[in-house]
């Protein structure tokens, strides 16, 4: 299939490579020339703008952009995607943005005759490189079916979450819970250890009890409890505090739009913000436990 | 083995019955005569006081009491356990109390020549009846080994958490996390549904993603998502809001003693308190989601 | 002076009337024709658009709009204020928006040759009608001096807070504190009364002690403590919960931009959001005490 | 009048001295001999125990002790106050404790034939030395009238708050609000300054607006805004963070007893706890602003 791809950053570049590996023809664009050059070397063709990608003879376009403002600009701008794309081309936005904006852009696309899916991912740069991302997809059944094979070249778990914006809504809900759970684990581990329990023993108990969660049994923030997690290597790599902060910002913004309180969520957001303000925004988000450990 | 048992409430009575079923000889006491009578009918002998249990020729005594004040009174009172028990008898307190008080009582016991274990449980009245409780045990290796077979008659998961008070510390840490996670799931499910996602679809996504936790995949608070959980039967039965409130009170009290902040924990405690103050203290703690659901 | 006025809502209309009363000539616009008609009857001239006001021979323009999106549209739109106004005309935006947006618009205005001030107000519709508003003004000394007499026709307290955006920053900081204090008073009054203290006695003690604050001594939320406050008339009138919610939203948004944590502020925002979600958005914000009163 | 005085610490000693200055005869006790010696030098007589004070021919006894445990021990202990005091002697406890304990001790005193008042103070060691304390008094009208002249020798504001425990309840409510307000001011000042407003200008605006409170206009935590407050001298002196922490602990404990939520209060308590855990417990509580200031 001839596919257009916009946004070749830390996530977009490896995703695009996986499409090439799966045998698809790719026309790409990114404002950073080096990012484009690197994909061209791997076999893609370069367009000179978003509009240029749209004017190429593509059947489907994937976008992977930093925030809602970029998504709106790239889709709705005067000389950009919708202004140039042929009706019928399937548009898939894999950026993580708020559900409201996703629905706004999808409505504009459909008015223009282009089916659209929101398909944010989880799994990080590791999952993007390995092609093991999870896609949370919002849009019609037919469009989901049409996109599935393409998405499967980039991920291994492709979940249909309902209509437009529901992919974003599901991701925002999951990451809200993740942001809370990680701080919950941080408080519980720090308290138990301060009370005298060995951290590995404590994690073992929690992981077989009702406190069990991904943040405890797969990504424990206490140093020395697990190997191969950011806590065992000084919180390098992983999912950055500032990325978690962005996702909790989306959650509280979405909650505001539907007037839904998120009390623990808002407090968690402020704690990551305090931690980031201390200069830790690039550390993995599990480093938030350092707010609680006296010896850290 | 001849075992003394004190405290025959909702948890203590079925635990004592399981000891009888395992072939142990039991001498029991409870201030409620009917509770004693019921155990006597099942084969136990009655003592007329805590001191009476201690004076019986028992090798080991289990206590299951409501709060630290009762534990201190029963162990340290003028005519009670320590004042009457033969040195060498192993004392096991399965009440849920703060680690500090547990250590205080254990120190008094050891001074009197009695080895002691704190061994709080999780698993609720269901686990107590089925003999499938988890015991979190604090005390020496030797005493833990000595107690293991007896505890195994009442539970299936017997975990040694370290020295005196560490059983309580581990339980308090786990339940702190549980109390937070349940509200986290409540916020995430309510937000996702308010944004338009089907609750079963959303739970399915969370349960295979990084938000996964016991409160979501085993005890989901959103009605209709799972069968056989309190949410599917009007939040009857289960683990009462007021019990969770008690455990979070222990957690924040223990945190105060070691000057360890528990920010999400303290907020969670207040939310259960607000919910209880509205008359919901007897509902299962997962009913806290009703604070978030407009249609509930 | 010939003054342009845009935005004739609950606040803008009485402010514009006070300018007429002070002898100024007014050219006005609002998208609601009846709002314009009412001002014309009072002596103003009507323009047919924002651009029309700008093209009239005015020396100064005041805008009073609901949110940042409106301010950006009206100032920066293709056929709107900046596209039509003569360089040198002083622009005063009295809308309450985030400091970042205020600075963005001011920079565009100055580039176009128009000095600009942000001048949000406090004092509510009562203060707007009586001409007793407080103006918190951001911009240069010279522009502040030039605007002072005009603002004095609408308010009695005109405070210069520093450069562009500082009027908005000062307002957002004050209202953040106000939103927190009101909940603080609600918690303290509700707790003291639940513990048995008479509400008037308690308010008297607080108001002469270190808990003293405007929310307690001037606007007490407990019914029956003060006359002539919303709490004494079923929380009708006053400053609506949804307006407080908007201001706390601006505060947490501004805090996010400068990565400054606002922990109590974010929790307060969620509590007003929960209260609004229960259908109370139109009640005065002091009604938040009903979240705490069992008998309410 | 011949008065007994128990507890000669930082607060009790200057209070006792003011009773001597007012011409009263004093019999005192404290477990620290040097504290007793210092008062004897000033004209008091020494007793050798709490019981010794009770057996002296006193008409009234004042106690000033660190916490509820001490108050219960001194009043209810086997050879202490109630066991030795003559019926009819008026007992005044000026310690700051929870209302529940105050009522428990008062009930025991009245059963023994001794009228009792709880009379906690505010005003700090400065107010104790200057005789300008505020007394918040719980007990009967008659007992309040009987005590007033004695209290007036130590304070200038003597407020009757209702029956037993209401002095404590009023203090706990006021200090709950104070603890919240101080953090509210810290967040508002830090945010406004981070957004570019000068701290003195910002404080000036808040102090004449709806954010006005004692923590802002009398005890501003931002360095350089006011003279003669702890913020202007490195947060030395004043009201220690650990004392505020104690009072918020009393508030959340009292709230638990009457099942009254204190959401901002609990969060404030955790923030002071986090700050104390960092080694700042002896700094004035207004130093909490350092949690928010990047340059601090």
C-alpha cells in the first residue's frame, strides 16, 4: 500500500520504518530535514510539506505529532492535509491529544470526505521500535477493519474503543490511573520501608495481594526491587516525568470539559509538576518516589 | 495442639472453627456469651475471661480483636493475658493494629518470657470461612516456623515479613495502596465513560495496559463490568467502607509516627470519610465510585 | 473622549454605562443586538462589528469578553481590531484570561503600533453597576497613567501590577487564594460546629484570630452567621461556582506554563468541579460548604 | 488567690510569672527541677509532684502540658491531681489537646466534685511573656466567670466558646484554617511571582482584595514583603512547623471522631509533614513556602 507518514520523531520514525519493513511504499514529511533524510535512506520518498504528502497518490496517511495544536495545524491549515488530500483517503492520527480535539478534527475530515481514526499508542519508543505498540482506536467499525493490517505492522495489540475520540479517551483514562497508581506504590513502598519492612519482601506481599498493580509488579519504582526497570538504572530511559505530566494535563483538561472531578488525578498531576520543577522532568516517571524517600 | 483463642467476631469465629476442624483442642473467650456458646457447640471449651484462657494449659494463643486499645487491654491488663500466661506459650495477634502498638505489646510479651508474632490477615470473612486467608507475619524466624502449621489451618498464604510489627507494617502499606487504587480506578472509569467509552471496553483496555490493578481486574467498581463483585450486587457484602477507613487511619497514623508523607493516602482517607459521613459506611468500599458518577 | 467598547454582557454593559455617565462618547459592539440597542438608548453609537468600532474615530478601546479564545479572535481576527485600528489608539482588555495569552495579544498590538493594557476587574456585577470595581492593570507606566482617568469612571481602586500580563497574573493569584480560603473556612466552620461550637461564636473567634480571612469575616459561607451574604439567602447571587471554577482553571493553567505546583489549588478546583457537576454551578461559590455539612 | 500551676515549659513558665506579677500566691510543679527553681526564685513555692500541688491549699489549678497523654496522666493518674485535690477547686487545662479527651477529663473532674474548664491559648511564647494571650474557654458560664480574672492576668482576650471541650474545638478549627491559609498564600504568592509580579505589589493587591487573610497581611511568608515576621529573618522563631503539624493532627483526629471530612486540611497536614521530614520541623510554619519556591 502507498502510505503517507507525517511526524518522524522518537516515536514516528521507528513506526514508519516498520511500515517500510512490512513492504509498504512510504511518502513522508517532517519539518526536521535530517529526520526525513534518515527515512529516505531506509527507502521512503520525501515530500516537501504536509500538503505534499497529501498530494502524493497515497491510500492512507498516518500522523504522529506532539500535541493538539500541531494536529489541528497539520490537518486544518490553509495549505495542509485536508486542503490537499483526495476524498476517500483514510486518515489515522496516532498523536496523543484530548478527545475533544480529536473529535473536532475527525468531523472536519469526514465533512471533506475522508474517513478518520484516532489511534494513540502505548508502549513507548521500545514498543515503537519492536513493533509491539498497543493502538487504542476510535472510529467506525468499517474504518477500523480497513486500518487494522496497517496498524498491525506497527503494533501487536489493536483495540477498537468505539467512535471518534474514544481511542484518546481510553488512553487518557488508562494513563490517569497509571499516574495515580505509581504515586500510590511510591507512598506504600516508602511507608512500609520506613516502618522497617524489606523492600523486596514488601513488593512480594503487595504483588500477591489486593494492592497488586502494574506499577508494583512490572515497573516497581523502589530501587533494587526489580531488574530491568528504570528504578534499577537511576531512572534513565522509560517514560519521562514530563510525558506523564502531559498526559495528566490531558486528563484534567478532558475532565473539565465533561465536568467530571478527578481529585487524586489532579493531586498526582501537581506532584509530578513539583517534581519536574525541581529539574527532574527527563527522569522516568517512577522517579516520583524520590519525593517520598528521605535517603534518596 | 491445645490452643487458646480470644475474640470470636465475624473474623475470629470462622478462624477458630478452622482450628477445630484441623483437630486442635481449643479454649476460647469472647465478651459476647452467644459467640462463646456457638464455638462450644462446635467442640471448644469455654474460659470465663482472657486470664482464664491464659491459665488453661495451652501451648499457643491467638487473638483477633477490633483495635489497638483492645489488644493492649487484653495483653497488658491487670488480670489478663500476660499476667496469667505461662512463659514460653507462643502468642499470635491477628488483629489489625498499628505497627508501633504491635511492637510495644511484643516487647512486653518477650520481657515476660513469651514469644510473640503479629499476624494480621487479608481475605475478609469469606477467606476466614474458607480457610484461605493471607497471614502477614512479624516476628523471629524460629517463632514463625513454630506458628506456620497452626496458621496454615486458617489460611493458605503465610508470609514472613520480618521482625515484630512488620506484619502490621506490610498490611498497612498494602491497604494504603488498595485504598488509593480503588479511587484511582473510580476516577479513570468514570472519566472514560463520561467521555463516551463503554465501561466493559474500557475495563478491558485498562486490564491489559499499564493501569491494570486488582481494583480494576478483580474487583472493578463500575456496575456491570464484572459478575460476582460487590458492584454487581449494589455494593452489599465485601470489604466495608468503614473498614477501609479504619485501615487508612492506621496508615496515616503510622506515617505520622515515622514522619513519612502520604499525600494521596490522606486524600483517599478523607474521600472515604466523606462517603461514610453520607451514610455509606456499611457499603463495600468500591462504592466510593458513586462519589464520581453523576447518574449513580 | 471618544471611546470604543466591545462586549456588553453582565459586566460590560454597566461598565459602558458608567463611561457614558462620566461624559464620554461611546461607540459599541456586541454580537447580541439587544445588548447594543440598550446601550444606544443610553446614548452610545452602534458599530456593526469589532472592525467597525476600530474604524470609528476612537482614542481608546475597552474590551470585556468571556475567555481567551474570544480575546484572541477579536484582537487578531482577519477583519477585527488590530486589522482596522489606527496606530496609537490605546487598547484595554478587561477580560479575565491567562497571563500568557494577555502577553501574546499585547505583543501583537504593540507590533501594530498600539499600546495595550490588561486590566481585569474584581467586584462583580454589583461593583460594575456602582462603578466601584478594582482594576488590576498590566502594562507600561505611561499607558497606565493615560488610562487611569477612564478606568476611574468604572472603578474606585486602580492598581498598577507591572508589565504586560501582570494584571492577569495578580488576579489569578488572588482568586487562587480566594478559592482555597473559602474551602478552608468551610472545613473549619463545619468541623467546629460538628464538634459542638455555635457557628456565630466560632466565626467570632476565627475573625479575631489567625484564621481570619475575607471568606470568614466578610463573606462567611455558614448560613445565619452574617446578614447580606449569599449564605443568608440560599446562595443566590454573588460570584457563581462556575466563575470560580473558570478562575481556578486559569490558575492551574498558568501554573502549568511556569511549572509551578499549586497543590491545594488543584484540589480546590476539583472540589468546585464536583460541586458544579452535582448541578450547583449557578450557586454562589460559598455554597461549596454544602459538600461538608451533613444537615445541608 | 492561692493558685497551683503544673507545667513550666516555654509557655507555662511565662504564664506562671504573670500570675505572680498579678499578686497571686503560686505553688508549682514540673518534672524539670531547673524550671521549678526558676519560678521559686521569682516567688513561687515548689511542690514535689502533681499530687503535691493538689494537696496544697489552692483554690484553682492551671495545667499547661504537651499533649493529651500527659493531661490524662496528670489528672487521672493514681497519685495525681484528682486523687488528691479538694472538691470545689477549679481546674483549668490550658494545654492544646483534642476536644474528645478534654471532655473525658472534664467528666472525671466533675464526678469528683471539681469544676473544670478547657482553656487553650493562642499567641505563642511572645504572647505568654507579654500577657497578651487569647484564651478559648470551654465550660459552664459560672466557671467561666470565676476564672476570668485569673486568665486576664495572663491574656487579654478571654473568649467563652460554650461547654466542655469547646475551647479545644474552637482552637482546632481556627488552626486548621490557619494551616490551610498559610499554604494557600504560599501557592498564590509563588505563582504570582513566577508569573512576573513583584512580591510586595502582589501582597498589596491581595491584602486589599478577597484573598486577604492573616497569613497574607500580618504574617506573609514571602521573604522581603514584611518586616518583623519570621520570613524576614530566615524563619527563625515564631510558630514551629512541628507545632502546626501537631495541631493539624488534632484537627484530622477530631474530624475522624465526628466523621467530618477535611480534605484541604488533610493535604495541608501531609505537606507540613513532608516539609518536617526534610529536617525543617523547627522552622516557623510559614517556611512551608519553600516547598514552592524554585530559588529557595
